[in-house]
C-alpha cells in the first residue's frame, strides 16, 4: 500500500491523546493505515462474532489483554467498550495508547462523544486523493479516467476493475450498513434514493423534491440522507452568508465524496461516456469539491466549505473560510479557458470588499485543462494540480 496523506497528521494527533479514532467510509484504507502507522501495537478486529461477543461480555478482561495499547478495528460493533476504555485511559493516559477505527460514524461518534470526550483525537480518512492515486504504477492519466474510476484503494491496490468493485460496494453497503442502521424494508426504494442523490450531486438540495421523486416522505428522505452523510458517502456544502441566520436558512449543496461512486450510480462506466455525459460538469465539480475536502481532512482541519448563491444570479461553486480570508473557487470542466469564467469571482470579490465587514478574497478557477495560468485577479488551476495547492 502507498503512503497516505493522513499518516503524518495521525502520528501527530497520537502524540497528544491517549486515544485516536480514525473514521471514514468502508474500504477507504483505515485499517491498513493504522496498522502501518503503529506497527508496535497489536491489532484486534471486533468484526468476528466470537471476538465481538468476548469484548461485549467481559470488556475488562478484553482490555486487560491489551493493557499496553492496541489498534482496535470496527470498534463501533461493541459500543459498551467505550466506557471501559475511558476508565482505562484515565488510569494510564499515555498518548497514542489506543487507535480505534470504525466505518459507521453514526455509531462511533456517539460512543466517542459520550465516553471519551477530551481523551480522543478524531480524524477522517476518505478515499484516495489524486496525488495519492499517482503513487500507484497504474494510475489514470486523464481527468475523465480519474473521475470515473474514483479513489477507493482496492481498485488500484488489487487491480479490481472499477465497475466490478463499485457494483459490489453499493450492494454490500445497502445490504449491510443500511439494514443495520435504518432497518429499511424496501431496499429497492433506498437504492433509487441513492441514485437520485448521485444525480443531484453538485446541485442545491431540496429534500421535499428529492423525497417526492424517490416516492418517500420528506422525513424519510432526511433520515436516509443523514445515513449517507454519516457514512461519509456524501457531504453538504452549507450556503455562505455574512449574516449567520441567512446562511442557515439557505439551501445547501450536495456532493458525493467519491466521483467514481457517483458515476457508477449514474450508470457511467468509462471515461469516453463521461466526457460526453450531460452531467459531466456536475461530476467535475464534485471531483474538485472532494479533492479539496480530502486535502483539509488529511491535515486534520475542519471542512469550512460553503457555496454562495444570490437570488439575482451571482453564484460561486465553493467557498473556503480561512480565518478572515475567503477562498472562492469555480469548477469548469472545459479544457479551454474562457474569459467569462472569471466574472463571478471578480464580482464576488468586489462585493466582499465593499461590505460592512470587508473580507479579502482569493479567487481560483479549477478547470479541465493541463496547464494553469496566473491572472491578475485569479489563478487558473489545471485539474491535476489541485492536490499540490494549499486549501
């Protein structure tokens, strides 16, 4: 397995806290990362039923076997263990003692917040960023190959065809995680809902319309989307506004964390099909948003990602709030630079400079070409250079 960008952050956080938790979607590489980062710690998985039963029935004896520390995988399977971990690390609060991993963030987060608050550092490992994919010998060289294949490590590490892996991934996710959390009776309805979400990636979210199209209620759509989010399969970009109240009442944008999964759900199977697909712009915007999110999570930073839209038409695809500075980003799938790409960024920067609370704006356009340019009021960033910039 190639080195992961999260590894230095993981080691740093482990030097502060007695417990470190790494969460993220299934098959993002959490177990491999933690075992390689902490080779001296024994490894135990709570996936096997016998081990899970032992930890649940006698948690003190289970932890006594790992009194010097351990990497404990799929820890959310035994939520009763968290309170015993609290007592153990309070007794010996040595940094980096326990490393926990879990895919179902909804179960893991509750245990961490209830029992290990102040004792645990929490990090998220998403699928491979593009610079990580480039460390494999068989990495994609074109934008549309990168977007349609996505970043799940096994596609690269095991040479599994992306279409085969993603089909199995969707089936496993629905049959396993959804059954465990939501106890969905109509799996076909949920599958339809997930595909409709993929079709809305890169768009403002309207839960009522989404639920109606899927044939479910607004509340059901909200609950199902929450599971997709807490599983790290998708994420929302809140609407940004200088007035917090206005920010909270505007519609967020929806994005999938992995463009390959989005493409699979849309029925897109290869780069040529994606290149001419009517949603290729939305796929590219989702790819850009995902790369920026990975850059920030791999460094242990809060997302601080937003989008901006005014009723009269001004729109910015992505805003990153960095202290008092705003980084405004437009995503354009075209390979040829067009002059009108810069207009909304220029207008947004002018508005922010004139407001009651002036904000400095740095503008970037990420586009589908292979060579970037530096303009006086914005940077034009080639798609393959995204991972090398500061976000």
